[in-house]
C-alpha cells in the first residue's frame, strides 16, 4: 500500500481499457445534566447477512484526506489524529446514542451524593489485542496518562484529584471539587480523552515501542503503518462489542478530494471522505453519499491578545470584527456548500449547545455575523487601516472538513475586497500546524497575528467548547492567551457548577465575552459527508462524529 498513488493510476488505466474492449457502459447533543446512575446496557448481538462467511472476510479500503500527526498514543493525539486513524483500534470509556452517554468500556457510572467522586464499573470479558484481560487497572492507568505532562489536553488533569481501584472491575475517581461533566470528557466527542490503554503492555514495551506496535481493544487490531501513506488493521474475531464483517481494513491517505473520488469511481477504494461538492459528484456517478454529523468551519485569529502582537492590525478588535463583516456567509452556503448549510450560531458553537438561550443567541448571531462590507471598511478606517493590511491565512484539511483549504481561498477573496492583502498559505496540519498551535499557552511566532482555517465539532457541552477555544489555562487553542483571567475563572466555575440556573448565568456572560473578542469567525454549519462504493453498506449512528469510529458496522453488499 506504500505506493498507492502508482497503484491507483494503474488500476484506473486498467479499468478504462476494460470498458473500451468490453463495449459496456457501467454506472459506475451529549446530555449535559449528569445522571445519578445508569443501568447496564448490553451491546447488541452481532448479526450476519444471509448467506455470509463464517467470520470476517475481504478487505475494506477507506480513503481519507488527512491522518493528522499519525500518532498511535491517544493522550498526545489531536482529534484529527484520533478521528482518522485511531478510531478502529481503541475502545472509549463512553459512547453515544443520539446525544446521550451510553456504555463503552465503562458499563455503569454514578456520581457520589456529595458530588466529589465518581464510581466507574468496567465491562467484564473485554480482551486486549494481545490476549490480556482489560480491567479497572487499565482504566485507572488511562486516566493517569491523560493527566500526564505529555497529554495534549488538561481536562482530566484539572478535574481529577486521584483514582482508587476498588476491585478488578470497579474504580472510584476523586475529583477536584464537583465535576458533573467528568464522563463527558471521555466520550467519542472532542476532546475524546477516553481511549483506554493497556497498562501492562505499555509499561513493558515503553512509549517508543508502543508508537510502533500499539495495542488496543477495539474491533480492529493494528497490523502496520506506512507514514504518510496508509495504516493496515485486521478484524478482531468475536469482538465483545461488534465483530467486523471485513477481515482487513486499509486506511489510505489521499489528500486531494478529486483523487479520492476517482479512486471510488474505479472501485480502487470502498469508502471516501468528501465535502458537499464531492458528495454531489459521487451521487451524479450513481454512487451513495451519506451524512455523518455536523461541523462548524470557521476562521481563527491567532495571538490577538499577545503582547508580541501589540500595535499590529490583528491586535485591534475593530479589525477582527471587520474581517467577520466582510464574509458573505449566505453566498458561501448557497454556492460552495450547495445550499446544505445553516447560518452560524454564536462564536461558532453548535445550535444544540447546552445551557444557552437558543432564541436570544440566534438573534445575536444574525446581526453579528451579517454581510456588511461597507461597515467593515468603516471599521478599518477608524482603526487606522483605510489602506488595508497584510496577513497570512494558513490552510489545511481536518477530519470531517476536507474542504477547509478551498474555503480559505474563498474567504481570502472576501477579505481582499475590503483592502486586506491575505496570503493563503497551505501547511500540513499534523506535521506542522499542530505543533504551532496546540498544547501551548501561546502560539508559536509563525502564527502570532495571523489567521487559519479551523472547524468545531458538534459537541454540545458548552463549557468544554469555551474551555478549549478561549481559556488560557487549557493549552489547547488558548486564543485569548492569559489576557482574560476573569473569563478563565468564569468558564472554570461554570464547568464545576451543578446548579443549572447558576451555570446558565455564568455561561451567558462567558459566551458574550468570547463573542466580543472576534478571534473566532464562524462561517456556517454544514454536514460531514462520506461516499460509499457499491460493494459496501454501513448504517452510521447519529451523531457518527467520525467516519472511522464505526467501520466495524460496514457490511458486504455483494
């Protein structure tokens, strides 16, 4: 699979010759009010089609636009990395049914009456890919790894005080104050800090060996990795949750959407990640496009509050607001997104964001994110930039949003109309941009005072989204740096506030402060789409979040 580009070209040529000689034409939102306890939900029994092989068979080939940074150690991996290549091989502590938490490795969970601890009960009978039993020791180890210095996120570090193992399948998590959202940090949703790790294996082989030969408990086990090219997995026979129908799973990196679509049309791959335009193309070819979830693409302004940016255009809030007013979101939605869009909600959050007054914030967003180029020019003139200014707009694909580079080009065109000279600058997200932007208290110098594309997932936990995007304490995006300590405290207090009325009041203030910063310029909300070839069918749950989280559900159609 290492030379997939050459293989694809040869297959496409052979397919074309076959058609010529044959003379044939072929067609070709998580519930955020914590529950006191949950009942055990047993996974559905595996079903097989009739007739069917006695076990997994055949190969499933999936083409993706990005692999992220290609790490196999979840605590230090970005969500793009998790949602592109790690989903098949790991089990998460919690899963989702609609917008509700459901059992994963944790089959039951309950918060103590005093709110200062949680009890987690671990599924019995789960095996690691090396044959070891998965127990509470592994879950405790996993939580510790997500609290370690090398972990990308700090949610569990900020929430968890210590973990006590009660017995082989029970653990008690003592929290730093009341933490009603603790389980929500360990679902498939961003930050997805819940991929369970094998304690004994990891400690025996060490980090370096684990990255080369990772072990999980998911429906597919790791076989090989060709960096920048492909990852190969093999089905786990009689998996505790769902045995895959396909024996071999190949994830193939194809950055260009046109290449992915061509590969699907020639049956070189079975499933591809596409944007809405690509979805229309595959449907026109007689193939099936499907919606997986919703993403909110936006433009991000980096380092606006850093002292190093003081005196530059981006440091002036009027300039940032002008950039927002210059964007014709309705035109983008109707043309680039083919009419399959909704206008943005406040600060780029999903409409299902919990504990917010939907009607009030939608009214705010309609005015705040309007298209008004004349007002944009007035603001630039008032700020002293009547003749414009220059900046870079870094572009890259992210999981669920392969169209971001093209969207960046479109937005830069709108900004040019108000006098901003914007240089769209393609970079590799996993290899370059992640190191500039995430896990830091301030972006690297390359980003300060510049812009980039980005996307937010459909995670309805408002406190989490605020923390990740705006808080200077998380080392995630930290778009406001350390300039707003009062906002940091307000967000932190809301995260641990169990009283709904009090929490809503805190969040209203925090959301207004975040929106008024104009460091996030949301564009629209749009579907996450994929396309299937004729040899496979898959019934994705909603929200699917990521294409690769559910490949064990793929079935043979012929």
